[in-house]
């Protein structure tokens, strides 16, 4: 099986953080979002993974590409980098990894995380993962028939047809067939709001006899904005606290209290402070005379004499002498 991870989006809702870091590379409990995504898929899907295809923007840089290839290698797969030069929709993004569209294909967009077991019945033509939502009008949803097969895809329905929202995770038994359908959209210039969409390809496949089924995740964790990302960090810390080591051996504590669950990275210094619960502090940070709860502080940042909650600080931030909820991008200074 091949896994395809489209992740070239600009992440505009996460600015200023995505001005310098691609959204899928923002750390959640010590690991980039995309790394957690592929680790969870490989760990739970029960299938041998041959290739993990990462579809990135052209300016992500060699360091990012090297890291992604290593993530795949650590999972026993071959990592390959593909480029989406400009945003032209979900179908176009997937088609950028055309060489990976072979045999069994699993596709997951790298802007959400999940609590799920991806049990794949490889005899099925296609599986679309969903989550029950309170307000289906804000999502694309699937409508099921009496045999629990998908009979329609409905985008943001004004009237209720289903509460099963499509979350951006898909399995296709025939990768070559999917490739043909995606290419058809490009060749015939079939677009919605100026973009090529995978739902248009799936609708055509459905009309031509491909049987689609649905499976549900236990929990759908969004990383679309600051508040959602901080919440997702808290949930992952809670879920993973019994299976991952969240405190690095090189952390230096002096009169510090840590209220679990927290991730404390390599060479962090915490002095005269209370940290936690639900805090991630990345490598090289210094925390002094502060109280921090429910927040993410990225690498090499300094926080002194502050109280932070529900906050997201970028890399190399200096923040002192204030107490508030905030979102600061990389290399910011407030004191």
C-alpha cells in the first residue's frame, strides 16, 4: 500500500506561524503534525506500507524534505517528495504524486489528526472516513443507502441529508483508476470555484459503479487555527501520555513544578515556574518565574515573568513581564 499526504497548503488561518513554518510541520506534543499523522496511520492500518508520498510546496526547503524522508524510513517505508507548484485544489494536489497512484492507496490531508484505528478492508473499492458533526451544513457529507454504501456526496447541505462529515482521509483499492479520474478533471477542466476537487472525481466514480463505503474515526482533531491547534495538543498529550516519553533527560529543573501531561523537549531550562497541564515546550526553551498552562512554546524561545494560557508561541520568541492569551510568530519579541 502507498500513503499519499498532500501538505502544500499555505495555512492562512494559522498565520503568523505559517509565514515561516508550513502548517503540517507545527509541533504537537513534540512531533510535527504530519509525523504524528503518518505514524498513527502506519501503526493502526495493519497493511505493509511501501511508499509514503509527501506533496509539498516548492519552497519548503531541503531540511524539511530530508526530515520527511526520514519519517518514512523510520516506519519501514520509502519516502518520496512531490511538489505542488500552485494551489489548484485537492484533486490536483493528489495528482502531483501520480507515480504513487498504484494499487492500494491511502490518502490523508495533513491538516488534522485523529483518534482512530484505520482498519482497512482491502476488498472494498473505496472507503471514506467520516465523523459525526452537530452542524453538517459546514462540511461535505456522505449520504448512505440501506446497505450502508455511500450513494451521494453532498457539499455543505442547506437541508439535512446526513451528519457524517468527510474528514479528508480516503482508501482506494485501484490507485490507477483514481489516477484516471483525477486526470479526467484536468483534461476536461472540471472545476469548482476555480479548483479541481477530489469529490468531483469520486462522484463520477460512484456513477460508474465504484462502491464507496464509510468508516468513522473516534475523534477528529483540527489544526486549522490557533485555538484548535492548542486544543489538539492537549488531546494528544492526554491520549499519548501512557505510550510516549514526554520529558527529555536533558531538561534542567530549578524550583520547578510540572503538572502532567506535558511535553518538555531537549535542553529546556525551567526555573521558579509552574508548567502544565497540557503544555508542550520544544527544545532549547528557557522558562523563568512563570506560570504556563494549555499552551505550545516552540523551539529556542524565552518566557520570563509571565502567565500564559491557551497560547501558541513560535520559534525564537522572547516574551516577558506580561500575562495574557496570545499567538506570536517566530522571532517575535514582547516585553
